């Protein structure tokens, strides 16, 4: 199942709705249900899951922003022209060795 991407406007709306409910004395689950219902009425699209809302809350508290962070994945290896040529040479040498082995049999 594909993960749905929510716009910054949609993310901020649901977190704002939740935080407005923070001042009331109701359970956290009920606050999320109310925020999800308001989201559904406003946008008319599939509503973020509880887990998604919890993660957005944590992201907002830790980083102070709901924007996607850049460079959070694995760093790319170096792909300089010199390294690319070295790899091509190694592949060609390996191919020649494989052909020589086949001819020797």
C-alpha cells in the first residue's frame, strides 16, 4: 500500500486543530478523533492515521517544523569521473578473464 503524502498546509491544519483541543480536558484519543473529523470535513480526502498524527506531533515538538527534513537517508557515495573509469576498467578486466577461462576449457 502506497504511503500518502500530505501537503504542509494539511499537516499544519491537523496539528493546529489538535493543539487547540489541548486546552480542553478530554483524552488524547478523543482529541485525535475530533481533529481527524475536522480534517475530513475541510479537505474531503483520506484522513491521516493516528500513528501519522502522533509522528507529526513529535516532529513538531522536536524540530519545531512539519517540513520534511533533507538528507535524512544514506549518504551517496562519491561518483567522480576517475572512480567511474576505475569501475569500468575492473568490469572489462573481469570480463576478459572470464572469456579467457572459458576458452581454456
